[in-house]
C-alpha cells in the first residue's frame, strides 16, 4: 500500500475543483464524512431533488485517499451492459486487450486506496450491486460512495438517508438563489411558507426561486396551491415528498411559455451534457424556430431547468435527471419522441463523421476530445440504431466511423462491443457492414486476438470483392498485412502492405490509416535490415503528417526513425524522437504507442550509460503490457530492443540489482512511468536501489547495437 501524497500535492481523481454552490447541510456533511471513515460502502438515499449528489460530492472532496476520488455519473447510462465501460471511462483506464472491462477494473483497484463515487444508481441497482460487491471483495483499499433513491442491498452497506432541508436552511437557499436572479424577496414570512409548502426540497426551492423575476412570493404561493389541489386529486397514492417534487416540477412547467415547454421536452433526448449547436439542430422546427432556440434555452437556464457548465470547448448544458424524466414523459405523450431521437441520432452521426475527417488535420486532438465529451450521447445514438427497426446499418456505420477513437484513444473494448453487436444484427447496406468488418478486424489485431481479426478481415475482403468495393478491399488487405507484421510473417506483411498502399493510391485515399500502412511497411523493412528504405518511408510519412497537422500516425513514424537512429549509433537523436513520440501517444491515451516508446527508450538509456534507469523503464513497461496484450506481440522482431537492453543491463548491474530496478519500475503507474520516461518526474517513489557493490564498467567500445534484422522464433506464414 502506498503512503499518502505530501501535503499540497494534487491528488488524482476526476472531481471538479469548483463544486456547485452549497447551502447548509453542515451536520449532514460531517456525519457522511464520519460514515466514510468507518464503512467501505455508504449509500446516500433520499427523494429526487433532495440534494444527494451535491452532498456526496462535497463529502468525497473532503476525503483524501492516496489514489484519489473518482466520480462516475450513471445518469446517461441506460443499458446495464454498459455500466463497466462507464466506470472504466470515468477512471481514465485504457486497456487494449480482450479482457472484459470488469477484469480491467479489478486489476486497477486491487492494490489501490481510492474512493469511487457512483452517482445515480437507482435505474441500474442490480448491476451496480453486483459490480460493487465484486470490487469490494477484491480491493481491500477501496471505498464506495453510492447515491440513489434506493439502497443497493449489499452486505456491509451503510445507509445514509438524506432528509429535506430544515426551514432555516431552506429559506437561506431560497434567498441566495433569488438574489442570483436579481430579485431578493422582501417578505420573509412568505418565503418560509413557500419553503414549507415545498417540503424543504432543494430542487423544488431552486425552481421556485427561478420564477421571482416575473412573480412575487405571494403569487408563487397562490399558483402552487392551485397546482397541489390539481395533483392531489390524481396522485394520492404517491409518497408525499415525491408528490411535492412532481408538483413543483409540474407547476414550474405550467409557468413556462409554450416554446419553453416544447424545448424542455425535446431536450430530454440528450443522454448527457450537450452544446448549443446540437440543441439548435435537434430541437428546432415545428413550433420552435432555430433562431429562437438560444433565447428559449437562456430562459430555461434562468429558471434552473437547465444547468450551464463551462468546458474547455465552450459552454455546455445539462438537465438534472428528475427534470429530464419529466420532459421525457411530455415528449412521449406528444407522439414526437421517435422523430426527436432520430434527429438526435442524425446529429451525432454527423458529428462522428466530421471528427473522422478532422482526425487527419491540425484539429486531431480536438476531435478526440470532442468524441470523449460526447460519448454518452454517441452511446444513446448507437443504442437507438441497434434497437430501432430498419436503423441497423446506421449503427454499423457509426461504430465503424469511430475507428479512430476506439483504436487511437484506447477504447478498444467498447468499440468491439458495438461493432460485434451491430454485425450480429445484419443489414441490407453492404457499405456500412464492410466498414464495420475491417474496423472490427483492426480492433481485434490491437487486442492481440488474431483468429477473430483474420475471420473479420477475410469476410470483409470476400464481400468487398463481390460488391466491387475497392475501398473496402484496400482496407481489408492493409489490416491483414498489419496482422502478418505483428505475427512475424515479414515477407507476407511486406507484400500485403505494398499492395494495399498501391490500392490506396489508385483510389486517391489519404488519411491516418494510409500513413499507418506506410509506417507498418517501414517496420518490415527495418526488421529485415533495410534501414535506408525504412527511413525514407517514415520521413515521407513525417512530412505528410506535418503538412496536415496529423500527430497520431506521426508518432509511429518517429518510433521507426528512433529505432533507425539508435541502430546507426545516434542515441541522442533516438531519445529526442522517442520523447516526441511518447508525448503524442500520451495525449491520445494510446497505450500501445506509450509502451513501445518506453521499451525503446530503455535501450537508448542503456546506450547512454545508465543501465539502472533502463531497468526501471523496463519494469514500468512490464506493468503496462498486460493492459495492451501479449508483451511486444510475442514477436521476435519487436522484442529485439528489449532483449538487448536486458542483456546489457544485467551485464552491467548484475542479476540481483537488475531485478531490484525492474521491481522499482513495476511500482510506477502509467502516468508516473510516462513522466519519468519524458524526464519530467521526480524519482522519489521508485528511486533506483543503491548498488550492492561497484558497477562493472563495460569494456572499451562496448556496443549494445545489433543488426535490425532478427531471426523469427515463430517462422513461417501466418494462418492468413
């Protein structure tokens, strides 16, 4: 178990630095903090709108486990089978293997001390209970704080029921929110009566305060009484506080102008935060002109129906679950839900297509960030396509179009989930199916799953040839060549990759995939001893990437150029290229690019005369490989730098000290390993063990280099 971070050091985690404004609840906050100190699973329960999420976020922010506080917003997750993927995403984990996301989670939390905040468990309670039980069994340092309207019913769970605000705190909250509207109330008695009528429920109070620009407290009370009488005739069986909240939301809804009610209902199709452009496309028309959307949205924000959040990409908006659910009921009742969901799907299909194009541009990083931010809505769009009759082909197309995010940003497992689901359903659109097939083959290759990869690529090629699709034939041939490369069949890889590149040129295709084919061809040349040709190919890729602002494929070209520089006796240039490569891979969460860079940096570090640090880097890489797949693909060619580094480091350090340094590197997490390899991290936690005796110097002229060509242990052709 690791020691706590030094005071003042930011802890890992994903809680925002600035939390929502918080009024009162001091006693509850202290009590929840005490509960978290003594129980490993605490569930905050209470009626909708009572303030559970805010209180939990505050209590979590006060905790300081060494490995941080991680919040998982479950409100956008509508399918229980996506629960594990959502938690993996929230913890910023990447895994390139075929492991289930549950196994990735267990491996990550097993030896860590962290607080996991699961916010909004009520609609996934069975799946959450199963997940939490398994995590707690396998991770003794884990604490879980769950938030929902009902308990998980897990052994050892401590319930923390949250009551509404006391009258004084409720009145304070109303006064503060009213002041924010520029309409501080003058009649304290009316404020207190209004808060009593709203049962002290914070959400209901904030909705009421949002109306003070147009109505006085007395007018609010009169209208609220009318609403209570109306609701009371039809919902006497509902719990009192639930009735109060539904009343407050319904009353707020009635006070909205017709166009505000219309937008409220239509906004319910969004599964997570959204931006103005999405609202203008999805929600405009049929009674709501696009030019009016911003003004209507601004009114809903002023009334606390919609919450505005500032993000790096600009303002974004969201609705609280209870409010979105109310709008969803109205949308269903209007008979317009299917049309709005289709428009929502169309917008995010267009966004994915745009980001695929932007992936080959100077805005590559922004495209990746945009997809990450929109993932809840993209999931909703995929779910719609794969469950709505006649829409499967668009689901296949969308899952295939996101190839750059699945492969380039470390989301292979989720990508494979959607691709396989779409392909299982079949469709009449061959173009969409072909794209999904070659992307599935590519994803499976990166996961080290050769047989399914080959099956998908062979099916893609057969279908493409029947359909006369030159594009799909080129991609299927390219990825089959990539499979041959990582399985040490260099002759076949060279033939297939050259043929694929010729096909790409013939059809005028130029993008990151095409450049990766050229890098992969360069790898075959480097591994077979033709360094000048490998350098020529990668310098050409580098030039094209820099002309277009592309960084992802450029990173792999730099890796090959660094390999060539080291082989030619220039470790300084090799280190410079590898640091550039590693920084780019880290920016995209490309785990494969990171670990390959660190492996080669270890060899360069040995050549620079620091075998202890080289062994630390090897240990760090060894810890990363299980999340990537078979170490160095099980390839004799890709393993050459590792074998040379290990042999020289062992010779210089001796076996015992080499193993100590490797163990020290194995204690570094991914971020620490990358920071150390880039030369920007302190070495305190994994400082090199001191030598047990004098370090034997290498003989004059010692050279750890070896010809790039290396005999394969596996030999022969792949099954492809």
